[in-house]
C-alpha cells in the first residue's frame, strides 16, 4: 500500500515542488520505504511507497514508455502477472504499477475493467492534458480531491489534500447529520468543506479547463432466478470463489499474515490461507480488552491451534483508548467511527512487527447477510407498512421502559420508529434516530441520504445494497485502511474480491438467510475447515467496554469535552440534549455509550484538525 497526491492547475502557473513535498510528507506513514515527486508546468504528482511487489524496482511517479502517461498508484493488482503476458509492451520493471500503465497505453481506460485487486491511482495524459482519478470497485482504498476553478488537488488522505491547498477548509455543517446517522459521511462528501471523496467503483476525468466527468465503471449484477441454484451448487460456488480470492490476496514479495478473531470470516480466511500454502508458517493476530466479558481471545487461540498458526495477541485498556484517540483521529481524517478502531490499530502495530501484509475479514457480513438486522429484514419491511405516526408513538413508549440489558430490542424499536424505509435501513447502526438528530442539529443544513437499495422488492437485498454502497466503504473499509496505514501495514480483505462480490449478489437471498440462519452460504463453506462450535457461535465482534469506562475511567474527560465552554459539540448542538444524554448514562439505568461515543469522537476530531497547529498534531 502507498500514498498518492498531486496538483493540476488550470492555468499556466507551475506547481511548486515544495507543495508536493509537503503533500508527500503528510503521507509518509503510508509509504516509509521510498518517496518520489514529478512536476511539469501546471501538473505535479507525489508518491510515498510501502514496498510489497518488485521491492527493488517500480519507483513512482512512473512514466509510460511512449511518454504519454504518468501515474501514481496505491494498491495491489493481484492478476498483474497474467495481464503482463497479454501485453506487447517494453516492460522495464517487474511490478504491477507498470502493468497498469502498459495496459492503458495499449487499450485505454477500459483496461481498468481487467484489474483484479485493490487500487486508487491518478494518471496524467500528456497528450490531452486530462487527469484521471480511479478508485477500486469496492472502495478498499481511498482517494480524495478538491476541485475549483483554479486547481485540482488530490490525495490518498484528506490531510494530503489540505497540505496542497492555499487555505485550510472549514467544517462542512451539512455533513453533521450524515455523521450522526452512520458515524461517517458517505461519498462524495466529507466533513471538510471543499474536500470530496471519489465514490467506489468510479473514475473521474478532469480536463485542462477544470471540467470533471464522473464515470461509474462497475456495479453489482442482478440476482439470478432461484431455480438456477441448488443449495449444494451455492456452497460449491462460494467455496471455489473464496479459495480463489484468498489465493489472489497472497500475491506478495513480503510476508503475509492474517487477523484472527475466532469468528467465521477471519477463521475461514486463515484456514484457506494455511491450506493454500502449507509449507509457510502463517502468523495470526488477535486483540482483546481488559474489563469485558465478551473477550474473543480464547476462540482465536482455539482456531490458531486447530490451524497450526503462529499466534500473537494484544490487549487494549482504557488508558490505551484515551491516549491513542487523538493520534488515530489524525490518521483517520475524520471522527474515529467505532470504539474498535483503537483495537484495530493496536492489532496492526502487533502485526507490523512480523509481517508487511495482513488479511482481514471485512465484507462477509455485507455480502452474505451476517448481521442480526439481516434476519429481521422481511419482518421489519412488513411492520413498516403501519402508519409512521403510530410506529413512532409506540416506539417511544416501549423504548422508555426497556432495561439496559435489552440493547438489541431497543435497537429494533428505534428502527421501526423511523418514518421511511431508507431511514429504517440506516437506523440499524445509527447512534441517533431522526427525531434525536433534529433536536441536536437545531436547524443546521442537511443532505438527503442516497439509498442504493431503493426501488427493490426484496428487503434483504435492499439492505445489502445499502451496506455495500455506504456502510462498507465509508466506515469499515475506511477504518481498515487508516488504522493499518497508521502502522505502515498493508490490509487486504479477500472477501471483497470483486468476483466473489458479484457471485454473492447473483445468489438469491434465500441462500443468505436460510431457515433463520444468517450468512448461511458462507457458514456452510466454513464448516468444511472449521468445527461447528466456531461456525455457529454467537456473533460478538470487537466489544470495547465503554459503558463502564464512560462512568469511571473516562467520566471526567467525557463531561469536560462535551459540555465545557469552547466545546465544538456544546456550541454546535443543543446543550440541553447533550447534558440529558450524559445524565441518563451516569444514572446507570440506561446505556448511552454509542451516542456519547459519537459526540465525543466528533469533538476529538474538531480538536485535532481545527484547534491544534498542523505541526503539533501527533503522527
């Protein structure tokens, strides 16, 4: 994995080399092994490299043999060797970067359709003066940009874009509603004014006058008819696709390890990787938390022993949490979206001591319906036909009488209280309901949410499409990229190989939630390598004990940051609503950790990017 950045002026003004160096420096954690800068008149590119393929070669920015194209590339192309064999090009390196340049030189931009892997890159066409920005199909890797009448500025992270601008951006108030809904802002927007995010599966063409043309080059297929599949055929097809996806993700000239929580997805990936390369010792990594009953470390150890991996563990406590929060907010360029982000970073630190690349399990739940909400999709759709006012009134009455331990029931009640199908789909992971957000925002501008699942008749597919469109790229994958890159570690999610994703969305929903079992198809594949006790155990995930920490270890810090004078949250949102939230949690009768975390994370982000001088920010 690497970092890319660049500037394109729409006048004859040359790009200052010092500005490119500043942008590259902002990304040095993404590429500690090498750096490069190229500039020619009004165009300039910068690159930071983490060497994974062709370690001694492939310096960037790279130029095509005919001099027409210049590229800066972040990512890995897993099928680059096969692609090279089909190209008539005078290759000078052994890497995947030149494969992209060669393919585009011979076939043009449609060559992107042939790439298998994770990527974000920029190309300058010297012949036409056009800059092309390209992001991979699922949004595994990020790409941000600022575009106005004078210039295009782009980078792998927002901090690099800011370094390339003459003035720092402000808070985009219109993004706060989206953040309070999903703990992230969906593409193309961010929380910074004037900074946009290239959507997954898209490429942008920006000509010499600053005109931008956005192209969607990939989308998931329509589902197959149910009679085209049998249960056995589904399991066999998914098993083959998972194996091929893991095989592709093992392509590297450096050691590759795997995260291992003991859950279905990470255990299946580790088992497949171990089986594909039995002669190589596989390093696996797991995280746990002090002070919680939901520790998954014993399960991870059990799977490691079964597979014969060399296993490593890391423990996270409240002190780690508070100390790392500002630093990881700087890396994230946004509020830390999940408490588990801190654990993911500590996991990445531990992994980086042993390997350069690690495999992770992101995507399994979003492709094959692994969350409890997916089991409830059809029932929720039926209940949603009741009048919105009636649902909201009953929901408010019921929620107020639910005990702390009934967290899942409380979530379901809040979801069914939402007025529209779109808002209901987003509400499963939303810290605040529509009503709560309106009170907090006090009339601040809002944007209508995009709904990738709208218009369909299958409630489960609609939910999965919405997850794939925003929750996955804008939250989970953004977290995975930033927390791993903060440790200079490359993260690869094999389950998001686009060929496996296309298969998953061709499968009828009946094979995802089957007889009440979520993620049925993937679990049946996992049974071939793992015991039923691992496959069928209750889904836990990274569980950080914030409930207790916010009442004890972090109580004073939380109250000061959210209520003191000068607090961004206190000055932006309804103060009475914020205080009431804290008092409800401190009473012990309610668990408001998710909502407190969302506000506190926003406050830490504002402190990091708007109150500290750039040179004082912790890297």
